[in-house]
């Protein structure tokens, strides 16, 4: 039976290599099978801009920066990850040790013999650094395993399900650590000198307590621990690709391949106009089956660790809508695995159904990006929801009736309110606002900013006042600006997020061509939705615009009104004469905040005009959506209203009002506060009207 003793010679080495080949083979087979399944998805280039991808990898995989956002789970995952990385070294040593290689017997490597202890790798066993580091990391992983068990079994956060698989994996990891120190403890009893192995000294004592004292008994304990460690390690590795913990393998790749596009940008449908022209029974827009998604979108599924952080952030889920971003990813994964390999052209299961993604599920999303911000493995939820919406809107015309009306209004009059497009500049009456089309060539050259007013500022009574205030501010700050007037089209944000990519593209090109025609280089807008789409999404259509005009170029700097005001205040061009002395809650709009990382500028601007900002519990990156994004402004909402939920939070601060910087948020808060009968006590202000009051 000596061939069963690790490191004992050729017999054992053959056994280890044969077993190793079989187990590595099954692991590679399962992994390859999963890769083949991923490749059912559409192609997508996600390996460009290598330095940025490496940077992303360092930040989120090696630095675990997303996970560290969370007090309990963050350090826990950090030490599990780094524990595994470091302990990979002990695994390599452990496998090498079994082969029984002694460097003293290899002539050209004999110089390493003085640094080899037994059959271990040189500079490992018997070296203080090795044992101290390894035992420390084993201890850290064991502590974090204890924390993980405690969280799952005792704390039981609602967002995490207690599954047998999760407990099994935690048990395997714990066993791997325990068998490792059992093994080195047995070596100590046998007489080995392992300096710094303070944990193994304890297990050596435990061996002695259970009667393992003689050299031969210690040898037996060592062999038993070695084999146990071996089976636990290979069992763990082979179980991974088949289990929900596949994310341990896929997460680093998912992070590496994460989108490098601006956060607020949705992806266009390639060759959309050509496809529209040649529309036939094979044409398909959007997604309703597994192969309609890209391989990267499918990779999000096995990468999901089912932690539920996305769900915790979701305004729809938190107001009892059927939508859950966690369910979105998990259902995609379930159908992907359930369908498995299918021949090309086989009929695929529709994902849009009451059992998988119901219509209410798909239309509940406000595209607030809370889910993507929270996801530790950088899964991308919004594009998937919009792809499902594109299928419904463009292929089936199946969108809520109110959404249909909003889109028809945009088609006819270029605004969702349906007011005549020729009324777009009516809000300027009496204000002497220059319009590009009415200026001479000479005067146009002197204009620095195009003020893109947007539909709300142009047509909604309350928001017209915001536009008028911004005009007052820009004039006071000496800004040379003009508007496009009736030549301005809807920015298209609503159309795009309700799934009508075709209409969006028409609107985007209309605005881009108008701006190019007037040589516009800078745009300011008070609407975060317009700001986001002009800044992050319009550049996607330069090639399309060049089809109509080969000279077309788009070098436009887009700023939000709060950025311009902040700059004017900083440069002393705006001088607030009346400090406002108000205490206000501040609401971060999703499209300025999570989509564009503008958190401090609006706050500092408010402080400059004398306002004390009282933070709501959910603020900045964790801000709770007002409920209007993603085209939801135009859709009916059933059950608890998102804007009421958020308004209650603002009211609870006890502040005199709430400051916002988005026309949709303004409307949603005014409605929400009215719903609570608090409109006399709590006013809603847009940042621009506060600054205008202070001048
Ligand atoms: S974008 Fe917002 S509303 Fe949509 S699924 Fe994510 S968290 Fe929920
Ligand atoms: S998608 Fe991300 S945040 Fe949501 S459950 Fe999966 S890993 Fe967690």
C-alpha cells in the first residue's frame, strides 16, 4: 500500500498524475461546455481598450472595490478572495509534494536541494515566511467562513436565499482550510520543523489529544489528511462549473469584459435604418429568446452571486412591483442552462411570458441604475431590459397604451405632451432669447452655448419657469447663448428607453444636424435626461449622420445647467446678493448622479447661495429614484408609488423643502408631496430657481 503514501515514490506519483488528469479533464470539459453555451449569444467586441480593461480588473477584482462598499460582506469577500489567491500557493505545493520529486537527485537542479524540505517546493516548507503567511491566510479565510455561515444561518438578510448549494460550498471551503492545517499539524507531530505555523501547532496539539503521538501514527494522520485534502480540493474545483458558485470562476472575466462605454449610454441597434428598409420575416429587433442576447449578456447569468444587492436598490422592487433585477439575471441563467445546446434555427423559449418576464416586470424599470451601481460583479441590467422593450415595441407594438400615446405625440409634434411643435419657443415670450435660425451668420459666431431646452422646459407649465430662470441666470452671468427654437426636437430619451430605437435615432439625427448646421460647439441643458443622451449617446450616430453629409462632425461639449452655474459662481460672474438661509433636503436625480457621477456640484452650488443641505438617508450613489426615468414618467403606476415613497423620505427630514435638478423629479416630488397633503409645509425647488432667487 506504499503507493498510497504521498511523496513515497513513482507509484504514488503515477496515481496522482492519473487522478489529476481525470479530474482536470472533467473540470475542463464542464468549463468548455459552459463556454460553448455562452457562444450561442450574439457576437460583441469586449476586448478592445486593453489598458482600461486591465485598470478595471485591478480596481474591481484585485481591489474588490465594489464589495468593499458594504460593511459586513465587503471585508468578508476581500479576505476570501485574497485568501484563495495566496493559498493557491499551498495547493500548488501540496500537489507538488505528492509527486515525490527530490532536487538532490536531479543533477541540473541539485543547487535547489539545500532549500527543499522533504518533497515540498524549494523555499516553502521549513521557511518562516511561508508558514506564517499561509497560516495567517488560512485563519482569515476560516474567520470569514464563520462570518458567512453566521450571515446565512443567523442574520439571514432578506435579499439572500438560504440554499443547500451555498452551505455546501461554504462547507467545502472550510474543509479545504481545515484539512490543510490538519496535514501540517500531523507533520509537526511527526517531527517536522515548521517555523511560524502557529495554527498548525494547534492542530498538532489536537492530534496528540486524540492519541496521535508516535511517528508512525502521525504518518498515518498525515496520509489520511493528505487524501482528504486532495478529494475536497478536486471536488470543489469540479463542482464549481456546475454550481451557482460558478461566479468564482466567471467574475474576473465578467469584470474584465465589462462595458467601457459611458454609464448612461444604451447601445444602438447596428444598421437599424438598413434593416428597417429591408424589413422581412427574418428581421428581428430587441430580444425575447436566449440567442438574441450577446455572449457577454449571457455571461452575466453565471456570474451572478445571487447576493440581491441590486434588488435592495431597485425602486420598482421596493414598491412591490413584479420587477427584480436579481430575478432578471437569474431567470436568464435558468433558461440558458435549461435550454442547453440547441441546433441553429431551433425554436427557442420566449422569455416574455407570465412565468418568466411578464409585461409588468419589463415596463416597471425606471432605468435608475441602482442595480448596476450595487452589483459587485458589474452585471449590466438596463440594456437587457431595454432589449426586451425593443422587441415589444418594435416587433409587436406591445407597450402600455399611455406609452403608445407619448410616442405618437413625439412622432407628430416632437414632444410627449403632444403640444404643437411650433409652440416650442413660446415660453421665451418677453424674455428676448436669441434663436439660432433668426441670427445673422456674424451673430451666431459670437454665441458660446446652445441652450437645449428640452420638452419639459418648453411645454410643461411648471418647468417653463425653470427655463425662464436659467435664462435669467445666464444673462446675469454674461453667457452668450441661443436656442434652436422650433428646430429643437425631443432629445429622444423617452423614445429610446421605451424601446423605440428607430424614433430615437430620427430625433437624435435631427438635433445633431441642426447643431452641426449652426456650428454649435457647446450645449447646456437643465434636463439630466437630455444631458445624458446628448453627451453620452448622440456620439454613437456620427457615422449615421455622415451618410447624409460626409462632412458631418460632432465635437460638442455638453454640460448640465448646474455645472455651468457652479462655474459662473466660481469665476465670480454670478454674485448671489441675497443668501437664502434655507434648509432643504436634496434629491440626486439618477441621470446626473449614478449615470454621470455629478453629486457634489449641485450640493456646492446650493451651499454657495446659502442653502443648508439636509441629506436624506438614501443619498448620492444610493439615492432612490423619483420614479419617472426609463419613460415611466408617461406610464401608469399601480400599487405603492415610487414618488410617494421618496417624498415621504424627504418629508421625514423635517426640512423646509426639497431641492432637485431635473424637470421629471420636480413633477414627481410635487405630486408625491401633494399626495401626502404636505404641499404647504414642503416646497419643491429646482436648483436654477433657487440660484435665480439669490441673485
Ligand atoms: S435600473 Fe433601477 S428600476 Fe431598473 S431594474 Fe435596475 S434598480 Fe430596478
Ligand atoms: S446581479 Fe449582481 S447584485 Fe444582483 S444578485 Fe447578482 S451579483 Fe448580486
